C-alpha cells in the first residue's frame, strides 16, 4: 500500500508537465519604438526602475490578468492588461498523470499562459496641459520657442534675469555653457567667457529652442578658473532661474597642492 502511495505521488510530480517545463512564470516582451529613454515598470505589483525598451520581463501565469504600468519622463503613464489563456502543455497531465498532475499545475498557475508573447506599451507624449495651467507661466507662452528667425518674440527673451557670481579670492575667470538633456531641441554649447569675479549683469535667456515647457530640461553650467586654484563648476536649472529671475553663486576657491601645480 505504501509503495502504491509513493508511486502515485511520483507520477503526480513527474507528470505535472506544465509546472516542470514552464514554471509558474512566463516571459513576455514589452516594447515601444518611440520611447528611447529608460522607463519605470510595475509588473504584478513589483517595481522595476530604469528599464530600456524593448524589455523581456517575467509575469505570473495564474488565472488573474497581469497589469503592467509604464512611466517615462515626457510621456503619460501607460498600462497594459495581459490576459491569460489555457496552457496546452497541461493536457499531457491528463494523459500521463490524470487529475493529480493537473492539480499541481492548477495550484502553481502553470496551466495558464499569456495570450501573447509581445505587448506594445503605446506610450503617448505628455501634453502641454500642465504647463499651460501653471500660474507662473504667461497665458499662451508655454510652448513659444526662442527662434533665430523671430528673435525677441517670446516672453522668455523679454524676461530679465540677474546674473551674479563672486569668488574668494576674486579675479577668477567665469565661463558658461548650456547643458541640455534634450539636445535634439536645445543644443549643448561650448564654453563662453563672461568676465572675472565679481560679475553682475542682467540678461535674458535667448537660448535657441528654449520654451517654458522644456526649460526644466536645460541647465546653465558656470565654471570659474583661477591660476593656482582648482576649477569649480556649478549648474543651475533654467526653469528655476526663470522663476527666481536670478542665477547666482559664490565660489570658495581651493588652492592646488604642490603636486597639482
């Protein structure tokens, strides 16, 4: 009798084909050709940050649908429901092991599988709604772009920004450049010499391609340099500078050691 029980258990385990061959999870590909930046994925409640698409991810088999949520900078969040269907491998349990083997697959969820192996996230670019409704932005100016063809036509170019930089010791040379995370729209620039510290001036941001909308993705890099001292660099977010109408900083110069000179 004991041998029969042991033999039955072995048959149940060995013939739970779907569980053995497929496991309790399946792999699917998530893709979106227009999204090139990393995305944050939530799959079956688990979070996976900074994932490049296309990505192969594991999902639970089971009987419940899997919900995938994708979020990326500059895009509205997108969700996909992955439906499940019967896994044909389970049929082998009926032939080889009958009810016990099929029960194992049912318990592990292996008797189900995704309806497809490939899912397009279809993420849509974020609209300008949030920027248009921002009370700090003048009406109608959210997407107005600084252009070489129409100079001085945007509120950005008419917004006066105070530039002020100082250092200890004074007399350090000041250089600035544009650092952009959207180079296809706002280009990075080479260093431009301003003057020596202390420096104070009022000027506007006439950066080609700049808008209120994308100014959050652009920085002004300030470098101060003085003979016998280490160069120092600070970066300032353009949108914050616009809101504060000021871009300023103080640099404590650090003398080079004898080995550095």
